[in-house]
C-alpha cells in the first residue's frame, strides 16, 4: 500500500501487531453487569469516506483505543447520557 496514508497505516499495523491485541480478542467488560442485562446493545452507523475511517482507525490504534470507545466518548461529550 502506498500513497498519502499508506506508510502511516503500515506503521500503525506493525505497531498494533506488537502492542495491541486485535479488537475481536479484546475483553469488553461493562461498567455494571446490571446495565448489560437491562439494556440491549445495538449498532450505530454513519457513512464516512474510506480515507477518514482509515485515518481515524490508525489514530485510535496508536492511542490504544477502540473506535467504539472514541465514538461513544464523542457522543457522550456532545449530548450527554439520558436521565435514568
């Protein structure tokens, strides 16, 4: 892969293979076991360009975060959480 982001992505992939487990193998633990039982989890989708997604995925990996974590944090910061 060559181009504007090609080298950057290759470096991120090499670093992630050494330092970070693949996202599928990560242990995802809810803050509260009760919340997991009460609230069904759903997908949230947004159409973005491939170059943006690749850039954000590389940055997330470099920072040791998942895309889910980054997106959730941004939404909570923008809109907060619903009142219980």
